[in-house]
């Protein structure tokens, strides 16, 4: 990776490590928007409208997270890769396997599992970024706070 520049106070090696961590987060944030829309379109049965309508604001939030993460990469002198191929290449987490029309309960359980990996990976990124760049860490901290709240929303439908 060749950086266009580095921000004051960071060297190139640290910047490259930070950008690599953020690239993984960017891919998962973009994928989450697709996964949430997939569920939004395929949920059925009791509580359909509640779950269907609950998911769209989450799509908006994760897309905004992706934008913040991508622009942090650009701010650090890197080049964010927003292509579908990059999402697939970056994926180290388990995707969602559920396809077709299924009950709100089945989709919520699949999304809760998906968010488990999403939150775990964000928390791991925060641990690594704390050593490298607290400003990037702070961005991911803000993001994971929203994800944990959304997972609570989903769990609350199943209680
Ligand atoms: Fe829709």
C-alpha cells in the first residue's frame, strides 16, 4: 500500500496498520447494510411490519458508519475500496446463510448471530486501534455503541 500522505504525528508503518484494520471494518459495515436489507425484504409472519420497519433505520446507520470509516481511511492517506469484491476479500467473519422467506423470529436470530460477530470484531479493532490511533479507535467505539443498541432491539422482539 502506498499512502498519499500521513497525518501529523503518525508514521507510515502505523498508518498502514490502522488503515488495514479500518478496511476490515468498512467491509463489514457495508455488508451489514446488504444483510439488513435482505432480512427487511424476506421477513414474514407475526410482527412483520414491526421488524420490517425496524431494520431500515439500521441500514441508514451502518451505511453512515461505512462512510465515516472510509473517510477516516482517506484522511489517513489511504484509499478506501468500496467495491463488492473488497467486501468479500476482507470477510473473516461468518456471513448470513438464511435465504428465502422466513419468520421474523428466524431472521432476528440470524441477525443477532451476525451482530455477535460484528460487535466482537469491532471490539477487537478498538483494542488494536487503542495502541495505534485513539482517534480511529474513537470512531469505531461510536459505531459499536449503535450496534449493541440495535442488537438489544432485536433481542427485545424475542423475549
Ligand atoms: Fe423497504
